[in-house]
């Protein structure tokens, strides 16, 4: 009991050091399809290290996702009530433009403590995980063609938002400018998903797989370069946008059937060709990589108490 209480105090006290200048928390409304049945979701924006460091916008965030951001942990590192995954909120806040990432996390912790009466403690727990290794036959990866990493705000202009064109493989056709920016956007379509990586390391891939599989993925490939690659696979039915319980990274599109073509029961576009492989097989056949199961100790954030609804803004 003493260990639990002490852990709660040690975790909670730092969050009292700093607060946002202004913060608003409102219940989020589910995203609605447009006239053609497509759903577009935007992820978090703003904050330290972005073009808008003095303001942060966190739309349609679960309480678990907010805790993930506040304590810089993954989904699998949080235990608490099941409704941490289902209660969704829109959060906006302002802060001094020179706020550091660590100060920003402390502000988020303080916000959760003040508005949701949250108390937590940390403990170590053995969990299943994966080791990302090179498969027999070697990697099937192409080193990136980018020689430099554009700073935020530099490089080619970002493509305008809007309904994308759907290609014959059932995925949105991404603008050519996207290949000139480092990143790894994910597209989720009915029965298929795709990662499009530009100038990404194996640690970047391990981080994305960690979010997708909801288990730690450790990079043991020994590959030190940055790569351009495309990974297409059939997602687990339990996986949501950005992985189970993830923070909502990526693009989800429900593509309507083009005129004169056959669609599914809900008129969703079904592309020609073979269905993609599950993730584990796709990694081996497309990238020459393998996920080897193992176990290891992981630090866990345990939510001891939290209200479902915040106090008034």
C-alpha cells in the first residue's frame, strides 16, 4: 500500500509545476462521412516543435490517448478502466511559444489531474513484445533518395486537403510532393492498410509497429540507414486508426465505387487483384524483415482514479 501511495505522489507532484495559459475540454462528436461516404480525420496539431508552438489542438482524443501524450508512453503501458478508450474529447490549449516538450507533457498531466481528478502510479510488469530482425535472405529495402531532411516549414508546399482520387489498388493516390518529405503516413481502407515511408529508420518502423500491434517492438535489425519503402497488408479487424487504442494517426477513407464498377454491399470500392497479406507475412515478403516474439519488463502507468467527465472549463 505504501509503495502504491508513494508512486501516486511521485507521479502527480511534477504536474503541479506548470499549467496551460488557457485550456478547453469538450466532448467530441463522432466524425461523419461526407456525401460520398468518405471519412477524413485529422490528428493532433500544434505544440512544441511545430509551426504553431503556442497552441495545441487535440481532436477526438480518448482519455487513454491523452494519458499517452502526457506521460510519453504507449497504449500498452497504461492500465485502467475500459472507458479510457471510449470517452472522447476535443482539447485545445495555449502556452508560451518557448514551452519545451517536457514542460508541455507536465502541463497535460496537470490538466488531467485538475479536470478529471486523476491519480496514477507507476510499476514494472513483464509483457510480451517483438524483436524486429532481418529475415533469412536479407532486407528488401531501398536507401532513401533524400539527402537532407527539410525543416518544418521548408521544402515543397504541403498538398491541399480534400477528397483524394482512389487508384486501381483501392488506395488514395498521394501527391508526388509527399515523397519529398520525410515521414510515414498510414492509409486505412476497407480490408487493407498501407504504410508509405520516406527517409525512415528501422527505429521509426519499430515505433509505428509498436503502435499498430499494441506491444513493444525492439529494433534489432542492425540496419542504420534511412529507407524509402511501401508496406501493404491486411489489418487485424481489431485494429483502429493508428493501431489498437492509438492516437489516431493516419488517413481513413471509405472509397465509393467508381461509376460503372462493382462495389461491395455498402457500395464500397473493392479493388481488383489478390487481397494483401497479414502484417507479419507482408513484412517478410515485402521488406525482408521479421517479428520475433519475446518477453521483457516494461514500465506501466496505472490509473488509480479518474472521472469520466471533466470539471467545467
